C-alpha cells in the first residue's frame, strides 16, 4: 500500500480559485434568473449584468485610486520630514545664564532678560 501524495500549494490554490469562480458564476446565474422572474427579457437581463459589473469595478478602482493617492501623499510627507530638523524646543536657541545689560541673569539670543530678576539689585 503506497502513501497518498500530498497536494502542493499550486494545486490547493487552483482548487480554491476554481471554487471561487464557480461561486461567482452561480451568483451570476441567480441574478440573471432573478431578473427574468421580474419580467425582463433574456437579452436585456444578459446585457445588464456586465454593465452592473463594470460599474462596480469602476467604483472600486476610483476608491482605490484615491486611497493610493492619499497613501502616497502620507509617505511623501513622512519622507520629507525624515531629514528635517526637529522644530520643538530643541531647535530653538535656549536662553543661558550670563552677565548682560541688566546684570547677571538668563538672557536669550536677542539679549532680552528672561528670568524674573530685579535689574536694580
């Protein structure tokens, strides 16, 4: 007695795609039958379904296009911010303690005293 051969990934994928195709064909037949039971002629029912499918595919492609454009914009913004300096407090020049025109205190780069010291003392 020989051991049964294992199915490969390609075989499983083919079986899965075949089942999906048969399911879509079954849904297509059911939709056409539904239109026929509503009184549509067979020619019109057969020609309306591809138009509906194309409209659905068009809406999906339109949506995917704008989502991809949004994603590309976000990636471009992130890419441009990657090398830019940090605009937080680290980028701003910090005041330092030194002797200035109002005496010893905390001065910024424009020589303005930033601490609450009394200049008269």
